[in-house]
């Protein structure tokens, strides 16, 4: 069964529309979203609406939660973006906004479908823990995380795609030739980011899961259009647009 797994849209409508188009072109009808639908980007309402329409399963991300409650541990720019996002979701379109808040408020922190676990951050802390490529050198951390994974865990949050193996190795999509077969050993699969890639490639990133084969997809989109929208909103730092050009 073909399944698209997306994450970290961050209010980037142009990126999300491009990814959804790519998914449709492959005939994929099942989409899982690993959270952070909003935050940073200029189109939170439109992105929530598209995820509500197209995603069969959506997981709560830390930016989604921050909009619902209060941002904790966010830098100043991310915090300002969250407060702007919240005000946008509270202004105009009362019926639509109520529907969007209810959607965000009902999102689970994880989903298990053996042998798969789906989270935003990590199996140990589904909402907030980052698992970076360099964590392969932190054996204690990786042991604890892998100890909570039955077989395969799909995650986002870092915006850096790639596969962690149980022998503390990390391979980027390029090193995998954009495809990985999930075998008998445990694996953590970071699906990358739709709306704010940070691996030096400014194209959106997501994965297609076909049985036990993971294929990474990179999708170009009109990031200059997104950048112009960010520049036009005083509450959103220009850096949030600039970084889209470089995928950083």
C-alpha cells in the first residue's frame, strides 16, 4: 500500500500545494502528517484546511501545540511567529476558525500501526525531542530512543531527512540514493520538511512508504512567492523567508 508521509509544513502554502500535487500524480491517496502544520509561515489557515482535507492521520507538532497554549523554549522569532499565527487563527471566519482550533486540539501525540510508530519529535518525547544526525555519537540517547521503538519510527521536527539505523549510523537521502528498504533491524526515519527544509536543499521533502520501502521525494516550489508574503508581515522575521532560498 502506498502512503505519503509529510511533516513540518509550517504555514507554507506554496510548498504544501506542490507536494500534494506530486502525491496526486503518483496516485497516492493516503497521507500521514507528522505535525507542525503551522508556525513560521504566512498561510496557517490555508495549510490547516488542506491538511484537514487530505491527511488521513495527523500528529500534533510542537508549533501546533504552541499556538493552542503558549510557546515554551522558542527563540524570539519563532515566538513572535506563533503569536501572529494565533491572532490570524482568531480573526475573521469564526466558523472556519472554530473548526481549525478543534482540529488542532484533537491531534494525538503519536500513532502506532505495528510495525510502525508515527511521532513528531521522537519515540521518547513525541512532541519536543530533536534527533539530529550527530546524535549517532550519543550512544546513551540513541539506546533509550531505540528501546522505545518496536521496529520502525517515522518522525520529523529537525527538518533534516534521513534514516538512523540501530547500529548508530545515519544516512541522508543522497547517501541512500533516495530509497531505503526497512529490514529486520530497527530504524528511525526522518521524513524531512515540506515547508522549511534545512538540509541545504531548498526543495520540499517527504517520503513515500510502500510496504517496507521508503522513497524520498524532493519537490520544487515557488519559494519566492512565500518569501514575499513573509516580508509583507511585520510580525514574521525576514529571516524566516531568507532561509527558504538556501534550505537552512
